[in-house]
């Protein structure tokens, strides 16, 4: 089962990818997460890419394609994978299909208003990476329910950067959707509502 999930920032791609990954026992791959980890480790790639993502701009295709290609060679991808937040350009989509098979592309759609509200209110745990949103806040403000770790806001989740991320998303998404639709791979899922309901919708569409 080789899957892709795309959608605007805040559509719930990360949360739904984790559920899909557990349910189908496939690897969860988020190039955005890999970029943040590389930056934390201060690798050359991590430092180069940070210049782009910090302001909400896309990281160059070739850099992302290299990361994805390398990651797909790892053992845990043998049974399949869910790619979260990739591709973000038509070029990435076209080049990806030259080196990988693909079963379905899930488009998780939500209105911009919800996107902005979710993202600017999103907080991540610095210890265990748990994610909280205005819809599911932590019990104690700024503290993780699971491990008592300190919560922080992602650098690119500020209102100004989110608006730029959304602008870029709308500018680039249509050719990608047309491409996957043409390949008969695209399924559209409404991303509004609670996590369980959205996951149910996804499972129905993947059957
Ligand atoms: P994400 O965690 O998926 O929201 O990604 C965070 C940031 O990483 C994005 O705003 C982009 O700057 C960069 N990024 C992640 N995936 C891609 C991609 N497929 N192509 C280009 N840039 C990406």
C-alpha cells in the first residue's frame, strides 16, 4: 500500500497519516519533519533547507526528491508508506512516479479559515512530539498531557508565515491534483470535523 496525503496546512495530514500508518502497518514519511530533524542536528542539508521553510516557502524540489528517494529505500517501507505533505509541486509529483509505485492520493480538504485557526493555535510537545490544537488543547496550558513536556509553537506556524504557506498551497495545488486525477489515483476527503470521523472517511475511500 503506497499512499500520499496532501492538503493545506492544518488539514490534519500529520495526525491522519499516523493513524493510517498504524492501521495499515506502513511507514509514515513526512519530508517536513525530516527537514526539521536535520535542522536540529545542524546537518548541511538541514541548514540549507531552513532558509526556505522558516518563511513558509517551498524547499527546492531536487532537495526534497533526494530525501524522499533515500527514505523509501529503508526497510520499514517494504510493506508500503504514507507520504505526508509530498508532493508540493507538479515537478515533484511527476519525478516521484518515475521511481516509485503509488496506489492512492488522498486530498484532505478544509476551508482556509479553519486552516488558519488550527495552525496558529497548534502546539507541539518538545519531548514526545504530541500535537495539540484549539480543538484538542492540552489540559494544562503549555504542558503536554502525556509526558509533562513543554509545548512550543513551530517557527513556521505564526499567522504571517501561515498566510504565505496557504498562498503557496493554492498557487501550486491544482496542477498536482489534475495530474493525479488523470492517473486515476485521487480521492477527496472532507477534513472538517473530529479526528475519528475524518479517519473513518479516509478508510472508506481507501477500501
Ligand atoms: P510540513 O511539515 O509538511 O508542513 O512542511 C514544513 C515545510 O517544509 C513546508 O512549509 C516547506 O517549506 C517544506 N516542505 C515540506 N515538504 C515539502 C515538499 N514536498 N516540497 C517542498 N517543500 C517542502
